[in-house]
C-alpha cells in the first residue's frame, strides 16, 4: 500500500505583486533570469518560495519593486 501526500505552499503575494506591476510570468522571468515555469510553480504552490535562494528572492523583489 502506498500513501501519496501532496504538499502545497501559499504564495499568493507573488502573483498579486506580479499582476499589480502588470507583468506576465514570462516577462518577470526575463527580468529576473528565472524560468517562467519556476515562477508558475511558486505561484501555484507546488514549490515553496520560502525555500528559494536569497539571490532569487532579491531578484524578484527588485523586479516587483517590493520589500523582502
């Protein structure tokens, strides 16, 4: 018997900030050097943004003009 557990993370603020600035995931990816699929995973909650590298978080904050 196998038990599958799906973990999701709440990353609503990333999507909110991105949309407020008027950027698509692809545009934000270009600005930060991140793959848009990675951004998708962060926004959908399949990847934990809190576990991202500091460098990644700083790139996102600079692109979205928000505080860490």
